[in-house]
């Protein structure tokens, strides 16, 4: 009896030690890989904001062509047949990803951001983390379940290396897999790998911003409701962003198929559209747009339609075939929206920007817990009550949509909505629940009985 009682804690202790070793090693390797990418990105991105329109036009065309060629011909090197999506790798490929094509997306992202394409920087790092973690799992001959956990913690490490948020990164690497489900057995590896990757990146000179935003200590119910309203607005903005992204991606695919276009030319067409858009949209919304986000977090006035400009440029960039991250744009969209509408609700613009930044991530990525923790890690513990309600409200408002079409639906967000579990959001079409439809049918029948025969509503 004593042996059986001791067996479980000893096994769990061995599990902790196992994941400490695996996650520290994996996090350190990923930290080096992501840091090298980020150092190159810092040296190449953000230099096109002040160039002439013709120069920007030429850069975008060149960037589109290089992206098209890289993504079209580069993946011919892969012989495994596996997709290089971390979500698909965990949910469908038992933690396996192609390794020979690891370099393609980071290089394509450097080209995209260096030539002015509107995208993010975390996608390449999450890709680097997932690919390296999958390679380590294969080299160590780990079983399928361990490979899935290691790959998820690779995503978390890449996320932490970019934003300096290891705890949020650990949660994000799990929440992004499925709507409504968190696998707690993935958390410890993700946290350890995230902390390790962050420390390695700091050692290698990757800078991380420090935000000083004054959150009022006398938090009230009215103030809470105001932040929830910000969250509702952010959920609506995320809905617009996802719909734009899906619609423009479909348009470019239809254009390619209808005219039998050579695939590398499709991003070139996207570059042409971007060049025309920046005749009316400020060029600040090209690239990462971090200066715009920082101005919003600094409390400067933001345009009411600024979030739409960023969403449109990102949708055209990624929808036409450029490669880049999808989370950094969510930061910018949320910060601009929150900063613009905060004063209408009697909030400080900087506070509204901070709340909006994490609320759009909670919504568009379906990761409310990660977004709340991100707010705490970026803005301090005083932000917790401000961001919590906003993040959950935004998460609900967007419904069953996502910037990740491969993200699965584990549980419906509402008892009034039916969604089949286990299907990617890009394939599942949600519908009203049977109970709600039955209630509506009964209500219609009652209204029909109340009308007098022959009553056409005219006196």
C-alpha cells in the first residue's frame, strides 16, 4: 500500500524533472534562433515610412515577387508531406513538422516587413520555435504525445522571445489550438521554455519595451462596465479584421484560378493594391506599425478609423500571399481603437489603448486567458481588473471566427449556438441551437394565433 501511494508522486516528480530538462534545452535553442531573427528584423524593418511613393511602390513589388517565389518553390524541398502549421502539427500530425523548410517563412517575413508589407513579427518566431521543437522531438525519438507537448512549448517559447511575456506565451501556445479548451499538461513545459527563451533573448541583446500606464487604484463597477464596452468594440473590430482577411484571401485565390495566374505573381498584385491604398491611407500603418502603437499607449489622439486602415492593409498583405505574423497587427488594431474611443467613455486614452491591445488578441485569436495574462505582464498587476472583463467580452463578441482557420472548435461559446467539436473554424458552420429555434417557432405560432382571421393590418 505504501509503495502504491509513493508511486504516483515519484512519477510526477520524474515528469517535472523530465520537462525541466527538455524545456530548458528546447527554450535555449529556440531563444537563440528567435534572437537571431529579431536582430536581423530590427536592422531591416521600419526604414520605409519616409520614402517616396514610387520607392515604396518598387519595394512592395519586389517584396511580393520574392515572397511568391520563396513560398512557391521553397516548399518543394519538403519531402515529408507534413504541413508546417503548428496548430495542424499538434491537432493532426502528432507533433511532426517539416524541418528542411524551416528557413522559408522567417526569410519571407523579413522580406515582407523590410519592404513595407503590413504584418507581424511573432509568426516567424512561433514557426521557428515549433520547427526546432519538432526537430528536437524527432532527434530524441520521443513518442507522439511528448512530441505534441514539446511542439506546443516551442510555440510558447517563440512567443515569449518576441514579446517578453513567457506566462502569456505558455497559455497562448495552448489556447490557440482549440476554442474553449486548455490542456493543462502543456503548461509547465511552455512556461519553462518561455522563461528560458526570454532570458536567452535578453542576453543576446533583444530589446523589450517597458510601459508605464497609470491605472486608477479606486476601481469601480462603472469603470469595469466601461472597459467591457471597450471589449465589445474590440470584439467587433476583430470580427471585421477576420472577415476582411478571409474575404480578401478568397478574392485573390479566385483571381488566380480564374485567370490561371502563375502563383508567384499573386503577391505582386497584392503589392499593387497596397501601393494604391497608401495614396489615401497613412504609410504609418505599413510594416509593424509599432510607432503608431506606442503613440496610442502614450495617450496621443488616435483616428477613429485607424484600426480599419491597419486591418485593411494587413488583410491585403497576408491575403495576397505575403508571409508575416498575425498577432502584432492585433496589438496595433486594439491599441488604436481603444485609444480613439476611450475618451468617449470617460477613460484615459492610454488606458483605453492598453485595454484594447489585449482585448483584440483575446478576440481574434480566441485566447482570452493568454490576453489577460499578457496585460498583466506588459502593463503590471494594476491592469488586471481593467483587461479581464474586456478580454472575455471581446472573445465572446467575435463568435466562432479566428485568424487561424486551422484552430479547432472544442466547445461552443454560447448555449444558443451549436458547433460541432473537433472541426477547424475554417470548415465548421455554426448554427442556432435546437432549443432556440424551437422557442422562436413557438413564439411565431403564438403571434399567429393572436391575429384575427382576415385581419390585414389596415383600418
